[in-house]
C-alpha cells in the first residue's frame, strides 16, 4: 500500500516521440516504493485534470521541450498547482542549475536539478520531512502569540526546533528569525494572514531554502565555514572529516548540499583554545587556524589584496563562485528580504 503521494507534471509523459531517457524517467517515477505517483502532461494539467485530492509533494519539469504548447514552461503552471495550498511545489530541470544563493522561482518552493532527485530515496526522505513538518505544526496550538516573548515562543516551537536539530544556544535567535506569518497562521485569529494563505510548512520550506540554507547565518557551507575558521578551502577539505559532528543533520539535509552549524564550530574552537587566546572576534579566525593545525600556506587570504584576515565572502559580478574577501576590499549588497542574522556574499569590483 503506498503511504505517500506525489504529483509529477512532465512533458515526457505526453510525447509519442519520447526518447529513451524519458522512458527511464517515467520508470523512475513509477518505481518508488511507498509512494503513489500521479503523472500528468502539461496539457493535462492546463486542462484542469489535476485530481482534487491531497498530495504530499508536486514536482514540475521546468523545460517542456516535447510539449505541443511551446509557449509554456513549468513556472506557468504554478498558479494551477497552487490551488493545493498545503502541497509544496518543486520545479526541476535536467540542466545543470546552480541552486546555491540562487533566487528561487516565483510561487514555488524550490528549484532542483533532476540529478539531485534522481534517487527515489531522496524523494522519499523529502516527503517524510514535509510530513514531519506538517505534523509538528499541527501539534503547535496557539490561542494568541506574543512574538516579543521569545522564551515562550521557544517553548511552543519545540517540535519544529527538534526537526532542525537546532543547538540550544541558537534557539532564541532561530525562532526569532523565522517568518512571523508562520505564527500568525497558527493562531486562531488568521484575519491578518498575508501570503495567500500558504501553509506554515510551505513558508518554512521557503525560509529554509532562501535563508537558513541559502545564506550565511546559523549554517555555513564549505567556503563560509573555511573562511570562518581562518583557513583556505583546500585545508578545510583536508580536515573536514574531523568536523563531521558539527554538520547540519536536520530537515532536508539529504536533498541539499552540506552545511555546518556556526555555533558548534565556534564552541569547538573555544574548546581547542586551551590558552584562552581568543579575546575578540578579530582574533577568532587567526587562533582557529592555529589550533586546527594550519600552516602559513593553509590560512585564508583575501581574493583582492592577497592578505590574511578576510572577514567575509564575496563574488564578482555575474559569477557564481564565492571567495574570501576583506570588508575593505568589497562592497555590501543590500537585500531587504533578509532578516538578521542571514547575509549574502558581498560584491567584489573586478
Ligand atoms: Zn583584501
């Protein structure tokens, strides 16, 4: 008996000229144990053939190369699929698409490359995570919410904090950084709920993708973790197996690239700093590099001036790669959609 349900909209299901790759994809979607998959062509979706039942997740192909309707792509279908307000919608593409720091498609939760999901277990995990989030939110019952009372917010959010595996030291700021609409949605008075009534789960997935996982803040990706520890990427890669226990193991970790908890890395360095040399945040990367055993060649250097002590990551205009950079050698990029403590890479003038 299938336990979970998936809706897939893909043009390879409509084309008679389907090439073998597409047949493989059809087999892939129909092979998933425990997941009942409904597959539709874009034409069928446009003709309102989407069943009115609940789905755990919707996957939509981005590029309809084989569709008779050449004017449409996956993003056009968001309005139709959004009628299922509590079903997350992911857009997927065959092409190489860098999702790091990328803007997400409008009205959808995520953009994934097909290769990210070309393993049935990952889809299965993803759906289990979505269910877990739904059930945690349904266990949070609020009459009213005082968002200034952080201690009681933390208490109420316990089921959700546990799903993320949030360290105790981060709990208060973690809850404060989540979109306030979530708490409004959970209260009885939903009169002032914006966002077209999207569910707390969907708002949380968007927040995860755009802020928690997509930005420097509570979690750090490889370049950010290396920069934070005052070392270069090569040295970080050599020692990262020793940092395994500080990796993010919470919701959606299997379908996203690796992250490390900043606060856990920080406490580890303080533990290693037996001489108590760290007196200020300025000292931190210097001492961190030393206690981790970095030599002169292993220390992080600014991409612009080549000197030590870069305080941030930055990127050149129109480039995806990020590099360690000094504040003085780069410019801040203002992004009003981000709330503290999340930041995006700075801009480096080339
Ligand atoms: Zn510099």
